C-alpha cells in the first residue's frame, strides 16, 4: 500500500528532516505509484547529500529512464562516478545507455577503462567490438570480436558480425580482398551453423559465394532461401 506508506513516511520525515533513508523511502514510494517527477525530486535531494550510495544513483537513473530522460540519467551517472570512483558498475551503466542510444563516439571514450575493468566479460567485449565496428575502426573491432568468441564461442552475434566485418573490408580494401572474403565465408558459415535459418546470414553467404564464384554452395544457399521465404 504505497499511497498510505508515502503519507506515513512524509509525516515521519517532519520529525527527522535530514534522515536520508526516509527520503529514499519517499522517493521509492512515489516511483511505485507513478509520481515520477516527485520521485526524481527526492532522489535529487539524496544525490546532494554527503552519504551518497550506489543504490540511490541507480534508483534516480532508473526513474529518469522510465520517463525517457536519458540526458538527466547520464548527468546523474557522471556525478555518481565522480563521487563514487570505486564503483565500476556505474561506468557500465553509462556505457550501456550510450550503446542503446547508438552514441558510439561517446561510448568509445569509456571503452579503455571498461575493458580494463572487465577483461573476461564477453558481453562487454562484444559491446566494444560493435562500437569500433560502427566507427570504422576495423582492426580494433576484429580483435574484440575474436576475444568475445574466445570467451563465449556459442554466441551468434559476434560470429555473424565478424563475418560481416570481413565481408565489408574485402569490398573496401583491394589489398587482401580474396583473403578477407575467405575469412568472411568462414565466419558466416560458423554463424549459419549456430543459427541455420537466419535469413540475413544466408543472404550474406549468397553474396559471398557469388563473389567467390562458388556455384555449388550458391545453389545450396539459394534453395534454402527459397524454402524459408516461400
């Protein structure tokens, strides 16, 4: 019963106006009953206290994300990272927002520290690889896709993306074009083994086999695409 809880918490706060836990309860109760702006107001009070906690930062960030205000959420994360420099999770949360917003230039600035803090995390390695891929930094992207696959060989996306990367590079750079095309086919075939009915992967293999003049494999892919798309 968050409505009545909120009434009681506010009354209690009048006796102990500087009790941070009570302010947190009021913010939480407001968020539960949909008073997002009111919840944000109380979380902002907490963010300006001397006893800032990670849970307050996350609660405030999630409150602003709930109303689609990523700018304010990012401001809070940056403040939280400054005041709680030992908390590595806040860096990941900020990076995750940039990744979801496809702001790869901003994300790239966080990647060196993020990768250093999470050397064996396949998800973070993939986020970094995908970021560098979008920024056309193909050598860094290649290295990090390979690291992701080394850390978790059953994931489809890094295998597929690596095949696509080699296919793009084979078209962009004349040097080693045939070698990169062969690499593209190798990784796209691995992706196809993981997800045999993925249309996009099959279409890229169709393109790669056409460029390679591999009519035998091209016929097999064409027949499979016909079965899946008809």
